[in-house]
C-alpha cells in the first residue's frame, strides 16, 4: 500500500508541476488557483482506492494545495 501511495504522490506532483509551468504567477488569479485545486481533487478521486472517503480526500486535497 505504501508503494501505491508513493506512486500516486509522484504522479500528482508531476501533474501539478506541469500545470503550474503553464502559468505566470499562478497564485495571482482565482481561476488558476482553482485549476490547481481541481487538478488535485480530480487526481485524488481517480487514483486513490475506494477506502478513502470524501472527508479524507477533502482533507488531503486542502493539505496538498496549501503545501504547493
């Protein structure tokens, strides 16, 4: 399971870096911040196993977004 989570984290950070690279000062506009937040949400929902509930995914989403 830890290996799987590490793969999801690696995939997510790669996606975030690719998306952020397309923007100049991505934190300046609400639309670009929302795009990154949605990317995190969509990736977590698509990649994490079903044992992760809505509350957990929301919490992780917020923590990841704040980290980025």
